[in-house]
C-alpha cells in the first residue's frame, strides 16, 4: 500500500504553514450544503489559522454532476476574480471529487486548477450502489422525490437524487472516466479511509455491515479500490480501536477521533491534523 510523502513527523511541531501559492477550494459531497452549518466542521478555521485562504463550492446537496458543476464554475470564477489568483487547489470529498474532475475536464477549467485532492471519491464507482440500483425503479424514484422535496426546502436549487445515485454506479463511472481524462497541468492525488469495526461510527454501522458483506472493509460507504485514482496516497484509519467513517472525513462530530497518538503514518487522531498535512504538502510542492 502506498504511503504518504510527508510522514507523521509533521505533527511533532507546531510550525505548520498552510499559506499555499493558490487558494484552497473545498468541494463538498452529497447530502449537505455549504452554509451556516459548515459541512467541513473545524477544518476551515484550523487551515485559516495556519495561513490558508479557504473558499467553498456552494453547489447543491443532491444536484447532478452536470448541474452542480455549473455552480462550481461560477464559484471558481468568483474566487479568481476576488483573489487575483491564477489557479486554485481543490480538496474534494466523496461525490464532490467527481464534480471537480468534470469541472476540470468537460467544463474546460483545468487551466484554473493547480491540484485536485480527492478524499473517498468513488472514481471507479460503488458496487454497493450497483446493487441498490437493482431495486424496483418505482421505489427508488419515489424515495428520491421525497429527498428532492426536503433538499429543495433546505436550499437546493435543482435537486435530482435519483440521477445522483445513478452517477455513483460503476457503469456510469467507467464511461465518465473515459470522457474526463486527467488534465496534464493538474496535480492529482487520492486518499481512502476505513472504519475498524461496525461500531467505529454508530450512524454508519448498518451501511458498514452491508458494504463489508458486498465488497470488504470500508469507511461505511466505499472500499479503497473504489476510490483509488492518480497518486493514490494510501488507506488511513483512526488511532486506537476507532477507524474513520465517511462522515468523520469531514469532521462531522467537530472533535478529535481519539486521544491516542498516531503510531504510524496512516493513523489519525484528529482529522484536522490530516488536512493540515495535505495543505502543508501542497505548499511544499509550490502549489
């Protein structure tokens, strides 16, 4: 399994520097929006503390890739206009990574992007989603309409939950990957995570068990081989008996994962440290 370039030693001092050459553009995943309740928990404030300039995607929670990327394009253009920067560094979680790739390739914004870091993004599709999509279509479409109704109440402009589910399947992503090749001027890197047991995160217990039976160890939603993309940096987990779930990856609980200190490069006790590591490495690369 590949390991990270910068080891755990980065956490042994407090002289972090996250002042990258280009602003950090955070692109959220499915089911949440950028708003008063921050999708990213403590992460933006911690990164700002160490010098990072942080901006958000502000796309719909359950918008299709195509619809959300129209919003992301406007957000990106506004960032460049506001900051005078030529490019941004995108850090994207889950489905947000697919949207970032579409933004770079199909929408022709690659020249405005210095790097794309994806966290648990289903680049190769989800086999669990393949199985879910085998359920009767009327059930899936009816349930999706209910989600669309509530997402619209919450602020989505163009929710399309059923299309979102389709776009997470292996068949869709196989076609997507052929149509959205990596842009040569962008540095890509990808990360995977895993829970250590079904009770690492109680809200992900049932999904974790289902995914484990179908595909293997996961973060409760995706297994590592489903999220591997260019410059795969490895599989990360929590310290002690706790792993890292899909919600943990964006600091849903707003607190450290564990009090126990990491014993290896792929262990994390506080997810904010992980983001500091990522952004510090981007700075070290001159990005």
